C-alpha cells in the first residue's frame, strides 16, 4: 500500500471512530455522497438511521485560491452522510475538533460548516469555489455561535465574561416593561445590524443561514432561510445536521454535485479562510 | 493593486482600489496642547452610539495617555513594529517640508500598510495588520495615569517623576476617533465590499446589512477604529455622527453640525468641518476655511501617523513639550515647523485658534477684522504683539454663525455673589 493511501485509510477509520463509542459504524461510500431515500428525514444528529446511511469521507482542501487565503491546513476531512425524502435533503457532517468555539468576541471566532449545491442542477456545474457569474450556488451555513444562541445562551456580555458588571442599559430602565414593544424597539434602535434586518444579528430561531453566491466575495443572504439544522459537540468533535430543500431541477433518483466547508474557530478561520472540498458527486435516492 | 497618490507621504503608493475622492471630506483638527483628558468627548460618543448590549468594549471616541497608553492597548506600537519588521531600518522620510502641495512634509521612503507584501501572507493579503485580543480592548486607560514606582521596586513611587520645575517625565493626551481616511484600510481589507466611503462627505461606513463579521477591517485598520460586536455578529465603527453633519439635527435648522464628540469638548481642542476636494485627492484651495488654513497654509496641524499610508483626515496640533523624535514618528517631519508656528502664532493663526468651540455648527469660512494693539511683550527672547482682532465665522449658507475677539471679555463677579453658584 502506498503511503498516501495509508493516510487516507487512517483518516477514514478515524472519522468512523468519531461516530461514537458503541454506535454501529455506517458503511463507507468513497466515490460519492449517497443520499439514501427515507420516508421521513432524521430530525437529530443521534437518529438511528445514521448507523446505516453510507458515509463519504470528504477530504478538505485549503482555500488558497482567493484572498483572504488560508495557507495552513487545519481540519483534514469531514465525514458526510445524506438522506432524502424526495423533497428535502439532509446532510450529517462529522469532523474532529479539539476545541469547542461557540462564543462571539472581538477576537473569538466560532466553529462552522456549510453545504454548497448548484442552484440549478445541470451538466455544466458552477465553479466549485462559491460558483461563478451566472451560475449561482446555494449554501447552507451552520455556526456554533448560532447554535449556542438557539440552545438558549443569552447574547450578553455575561456569556463572555460571567463576572462582568454592568451599571445600566437605558433600554432596560425600570420604566420600560421588559419585552414590551417600546422596550424592544429601543433595544433594536441601537443594534443597527438588527434594525437593518441583517440575518447575522438575529433574533435566532435556527442555527443555519441560507446564502447565495455567484463567485468569491459575492456571498449574499437568501431572501429567506428555509433550511434547518442542529449541531452537537461531543467526543472531541462536531456532528452537524443540515436539512435543506432539494435544489432546482434535482430529482429523486438523479444526480448533482455537492461541496462542503469547515471553519476552525480557534484558528480564526472565517469567511474565505476555510477548509473546503471540491465538488463531490451526489446521488439522490428514490422510493423505487 | 492600483497606483494612487498620497500627498501626506509625498509619493505614489499601492492601494487595492483606484483612487476615488468625495466632493467634500469630513476632516478635523485636534489641538493636543489643550487636551486635559476630561473624557467629555468619550462619554458624549458612548452615551449617543455605543451604550447597547454588545458594545461594552466599544469607544468610538477615546482619549489615551501617550506614550504609555492606547486603546486597544499598544495599537500604534504594534503596527509600527509590524512595519519595521517588514522593512527593517528603512521606515524613513527624505526631503524636507516645503511648499509643494504634492509632498508638503517631504517624502516617506518606507512602506505603508498596503505595501508590506512580504508580510502579507498567509493571514492577510491586502493590508498589514493584526487583530487585537479581547483583553486589549477591555481596559481603556488602565494604568495610563497611575503614578508608578521604579521597575523592580515595590511599594514606592518613582521620586524623579515628581521633581519640579524641570519635568523629566512627559506625557500628553491623544484624543482619537475614526480618521475617515482617504485610503481606508478597513475598506481595502473587506472581502465583501461591505465598507464604503460616502461620495458626498467622505465618511466611511460599514454596511450593517451586508457585514458578516469577518473582522478583516478590524485587523487592517492601523488606528483600530473598527470594532466587532458579538451579539449582532458584525463590526461597527464611528459614523461621524452623519445625521448631524447632514444638518438633520433640529438644533441647526438644516445646517451642518459638528459631531457629538466635537461639541462636547470643554477643553475647546476640537474643530471639525467639511473641506472641498479636487478630483486628484488634493484639497481644493479654500483659503478662509479654518481647516484648510490650519492644515495647508499655516501647516500647524498634522496627520496622525501619515506613514501608515491611509491618508487620515484627522489632524493634530502637536504638543510643544514632547520630545521631537517621538512627535516626528507620530506626526511626520512637519512637527518642528508646526510647533514653531503654534508657539509664536501670527495674527491670523491666533484669530483662527479662537474659532474652536464657539458654536456647534460647522464653520465653512472665516473673516478677520483687525483691531487695536492690546499687548506687547517678550516671549522666550522674541517680541510678541497681540491685537484685539475680531474673527467672524460663517456657515454653509454664508450667514454669520458667531464672532469673537482675541481679547475675551472679562466679567467680574460682584461681591454680593461671591461664593454663590
């Protein structure tokens, strides 16, 4: 066996180990991501169905094509499993990460991952790095920071510094009833990103965002986020479930392409500074 | 990279975008000689823009004590060190300050934050910078004004520090806001083009709808005036109180008004205005605009760290008592001439210095009416003569805003009101 193959196998085995002790290891699909047909999609990362859905060990590459680039490799690969019910497609991403990074701070970055599909399924696929002009890609982005917020962590300074002392916020004055429209309005007025309805700013009900891009540096928010997801950190790694509609033109039984990205927060990976895959064939199972 | 002219460093330089200049530029002059670090500006800004959750560490306007302090800590030393590392021993100026408008302070032969190519990989491809840690943002002014002991001697103050009348120690207060640069490093670094410079007044803003909180701007800004807000996951910065500059504040009836930090300045160190720009980035000749006069005619006010290359639009009258080498590093080679002019001001400069903080409205033009001689003396061996001239300030609409004299009226409190307030 050539040394390169040995490393790849070690990576696959190591990914399998991440699935958790005692769990049945899923079969491996090396050539493609196989979206297995199920009547109903799994709703959690712990669903039993993941034990029999083939896992594709996706090798992650440096994003070193466009600025700002990442030139030091971090997360080496992500294990991908997929299920479809004919209308939606679910992806389960599992990767090793020694540090849990889910707190937002001036110099703190969150762990994150994303799934990218061509907006339109056609033989002529967009460029794998964020698509290209006239060939849009759809991206579903999950963030550990979003997840912590959805899980109930408050967006205040005490999440970062539990012993911080705050004298007074004017929008929390006793004269303003907590949660009342005037109080909410005042709090929003001084959070301009929230006022501008920037989806980064919340309030957050899902830990994911739907995005569109037509090339590097063009990422934009989809009109509405329709995808859902959840992420769980345990055993030195993340397991993240992302569920999104099948893209335009993708049919059960058909094929398209899919790509993935992982950001390691402790290495200040954000935006273009990420580990990513090339296009990987995605076969969509059908009821037949 | 485009090739653009930066008059502050007297040469062409690299910048990621083609040069594009606004019709008018937001600019200001701070007279450091007058600053007492009362922090009125700091609190005026804080209580207007950054008192919400997630902004606890944000001070868009701040005053720090130099040479010890900084917000975030060591911001300027860190960038200077990075540049020195990128271009060891060669961050120097050549030529001399002169009349050439394209290089009024001479020529900077070193490299700017946009030109440190060897240092730009792997982390930052467009601008040399660094991302301050949370701790560096968290304690503005800590230890800055505290008396300290000698290094290694505990429980005892440094006795030399209190010797009078000769001050062997020195310090000064540096008030800072965003410089709304002509070549903004924050804008250059943003991979999403979510930062823009307004064509009408040159104010640099982060699009709060588009920002995704990558913090490349925070890393790139050498003055560290873009800041990340954790609870909205995006970055924010000084907005130059643009509603006031636009004349939207009801107080001025539609006329442009200075920012909150300017108008709150009780030390009267600050003046902010809008200056006309030529298409090549030079300032349009506007002889009786007080900012134009102080910066381009009297040359008494100088840019902050011009060698960074961003062409900042904040200018400072340097403090007279500070070692010149330190000041030349901070304000460039124009320091000696500026201090000379400020120490022995001529009639016009003395009159213009009276314009600071007599009104909240932006002054677009001044006029001096000569008055009688009121004082004559010798200062450090030089003869000085004071005239009680009247200086009149005009607004954008050409109408008089106020007039004031060199010799301020003296009011004596009557005896019966002594000790009353």
